[in-house]
């Protein structure tokens, strides 16, 4: 990766020390610039009669997920629950479709001249719109207007874009909708074959990653009951899909007077001149004088990494302080394989000792990443950060929001928003210990939402607690790849789209084994369990996968979790076919679970091993409670290679026509082969209070 030196000599006080009055004026000017550039004034008029607002959390009744997920400042309203002259699309869960990638699997489409309007449930001065507009015919995206008005007042224009959306084809995907297969020698589901000469797929092939988000400060605070209308102007040439609106009341900008203010070191708050050097100088001065760095309201242009170590950087709040960068092609590839650089705050490499005592808060990072190149270091936050904290950031349009390469320890991540990423939102990679991610809201990732990956060096003692992950367009909401003594607790995961699911425990990607304890506790998944493209089967809302080695060394407990409206099975344990007689998944404990609706089974076992069940209450099961294929050796005399143990209290019945009214687990004990790997899917009823 390319990195800018943080050792620049501090400037003299005289050359960069305007009066306190002038500094305050610059802060005020920057704040006005942000507001004017985004919104302008919105005149109010008499509020029309409005329907009552429907507030949801991941498109669910908040009562169903109380105490779970991130504690956020905004209130979510789904477009399908709002008043509209447009058309509701969905529900639908088939990948490569707009409904599948929408929150709650439904959205509203607006032809030119149509609108959707939301009644504010609480006072608000800011909104976020999640939307999709079409790609250009040759790829690369287009822009389109969306008119925003409140109470029938003068409309302001929000400019929507699809430049950061619309990927196609096979991994690592392309922006070209007209591309031929990227890997013509790979087996593909569409023909059930490795395509031969002359075979052509329908184009665009496997479109995905349709949605993006746009934020707007409204210029004043509106009251509960006021009406926000989003209109596709008659002059628009495209269909606009609106998924949801988040509204919130943003506090006044945070001000830190006793600090190394980046304006004093030459930073341009209007984004016309590059500010990277000013950030470097402010950081060097702050370290020399034991001060924090303060970044006032404004838009700052930074198109490379800012290296941070032993420094605090505070913004005025992520609605006011925006650090925005272009993706820049490198003249020659960096030693780590990067061919681009871009905006990001990076700790030093672990091999160089890493960074520590870094505290970042209160600003937004906006990248310019439009394609997935896995060797590129174009992440919002990166490197090695020990004994550090990251709070109150908003990160979008980078490759990965936060990617950490250890060894490193004691990092606290709290209260962030990470959206619209090409790959993961966050990944603890290699030797991260004693670190926590909490109250972080994730939406629209192109890979795992939150991940811990123990590649070659084990992670240990880490926690993901009270986070919300919505609509990963590929892979899983939360994924744990090896490691020791891990806790995944009180999280809310909804609407995974393709080749992944809500929560994943995987022995794969070169990960170290699971050891110590793994506690998956008091989480909720909703509408989880996707179609696995390569296996041609459905995944569980939580799924365990042994590919590289057995999962049999750790004390694994899945307890207190709620699995709502699972598309296929709620629970799944699977071993790769090529190693099915070598690896196994053993001793998983499922207890105190609520499974409210499955399209197929309660549990699907496609591995050798064992699991126990205690107080697993189910209802709305679409097929048999247990799909037990074991290791597919069909030893009818001795039963399946996977055994199930009933520890009592497992209530509810399934749809087993041979044992009607029998508790869901009883007919399948202890290891009866009940293999029906692709049963018909029965859509369950919507989740409701238990």
C-alpha cells in the first residue's frame, strides 16, 4: 500500500495561527457550505393530512427485536408502508432481482411524476434515502434527480447515482453488463455444466448490488407528523426504486477549540484543494504538543492514506465533516499488490510495529470505489490499531469499511454506520485480540457484513455485540472463520441475498481452528437463508461449514437466538462433499431458541457429527423438522453419521405427514436418516409476537 509520511515537520505557529475569531468564522462558513451544497432551504407550509407512520427495524415490528441490534439515532420507514402513487414490488427473495436486495424484500418503484411520502414519526432535520436507479447500457452508472419536499413546500433536488452500484458476472465481478463469462472454465448453475464452445449466457449475467444511499440535511427541524415527499420528476428519464427512508434529528456540530485545527494547517473545507498534506501537518503538530486534531464542518479532499499513530482525530459529526477522495491509479503496483489508492485512515503495518492509542470520531469517509479488486488497499480504515477506538463514523463507497490486519489488540469500535461497500463492512483479520464491535449499523455490503477471519494466526477474545446488518448482496451478515473465545451476541441480521446467510461459522479460507468457546447468543435473524448457487440447495439462517478441517475442538453454544421467517432451514451443518468422510462438526449445543417460520426444516445436517437440543421452540415449519443426510454414506443399519440428542423442552410440531402432531425432533432420534435435501419450500407466515 502507498502511505504518506506522518513525520512532516510542524509548521510555525505564526504561519498557521489565525485568530480565534477567524477560526470560528471558517468553521461557520464550512458548516454553511455543507448545508447549502446538500440541501438549501426547504420552505414549510401547512401540513397535509398524513397517514400514521409505520416505524420498523429491518422491516420488522420493533417489538420483535427489542434489545437486539444497534442503538441508532434514526428511525426507519419502509417505502412499501408509505403513501405512494408508485408501484410496490415484491416480496421476492430470488437473487439478481430488485425485491431480493430491498430491506424487507419489498420496495416502491416510481415512474416519472410519481411520488412516495413518509410521515415523520419524530422531529427530524435530516433524512437518508435508500434507492436504486438503472445502470447505463454499457455500465458505469448514471445520475438522476429526486425531488424532496416537506409539507408541500418548495422541492429541493437530491441527485441519485448508480455509479457505485450494478455489478455483474462471476467473482470478482465486472461493471460491464455486456461481458462474456469471466471464468468460462467454471461450472455454472445456469446450464449445470462447464460451458462448452459456443455456449453463451444471457446478458447481463447475474446482475447484483443494485442499491445505494444518499443523505440530506433538511435545513431546519420539522415536527412529528410533517410529511416528506420524494418525487421522481416528470423530467426524469428513469424508473426510481425507493426502498426506505431513515429520519433523524442531528445535533449541532461538535466544536473542539483547544486542538490542532486542520484549517490552521491549510486544509480547504470546500474540497477544491487536496487536504492530505494539511492533515499530515496537523497530526504531526498535535502529537508534538499532545493535542487532538479537530476537523471542522466541511468537505475535505483526501485521495490517499492518512497514517495515524498515537493521535486523536475528531470531526464535527459525520453529517458535517466529510472526508472525500477519488480512487487513484498507482504508476506501479505497491508491494502489497495494490494498483489503486484512495481515501483512508490507516494504522502502520503490524510488521512495522503497528499503531496504538488512535482515536477517531465524528466524521464521514466517502470513497470512490466502483469495482472489486481484492489486492487494493482502498478501505475506509485499515492497518493495525491497538488500544484504540473508532466511534461515530459514517463510511461509504470504499472497498471495505474497516479492515484490520493484526496482530493487534484492544480495539473498540462503537456507534458507526457502514454502507454501500464493494466487499465487507468490517473484518478482523489475523491475530486480532480483545476487541469489540458494537452499536454499528451495516447495510448493502458486497461480501460479509461483519467478519472475523483467523487466517494463519488465530483471533481471540473478540466480541460482536448489538450490531445491525441488513441486505448483504453477497455472503453473510456475520461470519466467524476460526479463532478462540469469540462472542456474537444481541445482533440483528436481515435479508442476506446470495451465497451466504444470517450467521456463518466456517472452517475455510485457511482459517485456524475454532478453540476455546464460541458463544452465539441472543441474536435475531430475519428472512435469512439463501440459495447456494454452487450446491443448488438452500442454506440455514445460521450455518456451520467444515471445508478445511473439522469443527470439533471448541465449546460451541447457540443460545437465546430467534430465527424469524427463514427462507429454507433455520439451522444447518454441512461438510464439503470432497472431505465428507474426513471432517465433521461435533458437539454443537442449541438451546433456548425460538424458530418462527421456516421454508423447509428446523435443522439440515449434511455432515458427520453431533448436536444437542434443549428448549428449542418452533412453529410454522414448512417441511420435516429434521433433514439428516449425515455424510451421505446411507448406512441404513447404523443410521446417519450425524446424531441428534434431545435434552428436553423442544416444543412445536413440523409438517411431517408421517407423524402428524408429533414434536418436531422426536421422530428423527437419535440418528435416523431423513434425507430430503431439496424439499418443496413453503413460505412461512410473517413473524409475530411469540
